[in-house]
């Protein structure tokens, strides 16, 4: 079985949040890019969990090849991390960061999968922490004519079928589909394994395979963005705290309910 895992390099969301919290996150003169150059880049956390989902198949005795691919400027560090976790193949498709949108990324990934003779299963993170759009898996499914099973907290392979436990606001939902299929992994899957020191040392010497747009038979027009960012800004957030008076907890609760009803928050 061939499993392709799609990963993305993103800015460390915790570092970005810290800059925002201290009012130091700044947008450049172009109105689109951040001026901070010290924010580290790392693998999107949901994509780490997608790798973990694939590794669990192997733990359960499934014979599979794990191929991790990333579209980006220079994702060597995160691809080496994928190799240290247990990936068999790591591949980069170099494009300038910010030069492609979700549609273009999906086209590139679809062309890559086809160039490898297809895949029995494609795993993606449910969304990326930088733009939170989560559109690439759905677009990839459309291009490859594969079913897409989303927001999985558990994935099981049963013969030529994949069984997914989905996370929904109403509770868990179990769905099945025939392979080949695409599954997006959510954080409820659990914490990804930490690479061993030996695997990490070995991965440091690896160089990812490289697939160019030309080798994938894609032109500049094929990957021209459909959606372009016009502006990015840091919104101002103000918090207000109001204390509810009352001699007892019951009095405070009654006063709170009366206030919420007066402001038509509740009926």
C-alpha cells in the first residue's frame, strides 16, 4: 500500500500569538507580509498527526510505503523531521512561499500523486495553522476523483476500505469509503510520536527528492492563484470585565440572567 502524506511548513503559531499578545506583530509596507524574521517555521501540527496516523497503520501490521510531500520554498527541515518520524520517502516541490493559493497547491499535489502512479490513501491535516482554510484536501479529492473523509480522530484500514471516526459538534460519526481515498486528520487523533535520537541523527543527512513544476508537466498558468491576498492586518482586541453584584451566588446568577435577557443574548 502506498500512502502519501501532504505537509505544510508554517510560522510557529505560539510565537505569532506571543507577538500579538505583546503588540509587536507588524505587517510590512506591502500590507501582506510580516516584518518579523525571527519567528521559527515548523511543520503544521495537524500534518504531524497525519504522519502519526500513517505510522499507526504500520504498527498494526499494514505493509505500506509512506511518502511525505511538501509544496514550499525550502521545507527541508520539516521533511527531515518526517523522515525521523518514520517516512520512507520525502519530496519537495519548490515554489516561492505565498506565490500559490490552495487551488494551485492542490493541482501540484495531484500532479505529484499521478506522477508516482497514484496512491492507495492520501492523508492531510484538517487545516493549516497559518490560514485555517482547509480547502486543499477537498480540491485534491476533486482533481483525483477520490472520496474525502474529513476531521478524523481515528482511521482504520479494513481490506480495501478505510474506516474513519469523525469529530462533529454532535459527537462521533463513523464513515467508510473504498480506497483510494483522502482523509484529513484532526488533533483528536492524539500526540504524534517523538523521533528517536538515532533516527533524528540519520535524517539530518538526508536530502529530499525534488519534483519541479516542469517535471510534473505544470506551467505557470496552471498554478496561477485563483485567490490572491489583498491585505493582511492585526486586528485590535479589547476586553472588558464587568462584575455582577449580589449578596449570594443565587442573587448573582439571577442578576446575570436578567442582564443577558435585557441585552437579548438569551430569551
